[in-house]
C-alpha cells in the first residue's frame, strides 16, 4: 500500500516547519498526520473485516 498524497504533503510541511522554526504549525501538522494515519488504518481494518 502506498501513502496517500495528503500524508506525503503533511510530512513535507512538517519538515519545512521544523526547518523554519514554526513549532506550533509543525505540531498541528503532525497531529493532522497522526489523524490521517489512524483514519487509513481504521479504513483498512474495516475493509479486511468484510
């Protein structure tokens, strides 16, 4: 399975925020990434259960 484009975008945004010293946005983007990963995991588990 390949990462979704939004996950790749968030990874890049997190790296840019860290590089630029924007700690608040880096944390926000990381939380978005974790939520995205959880959503993908739950979707995969639901599909496997069917």
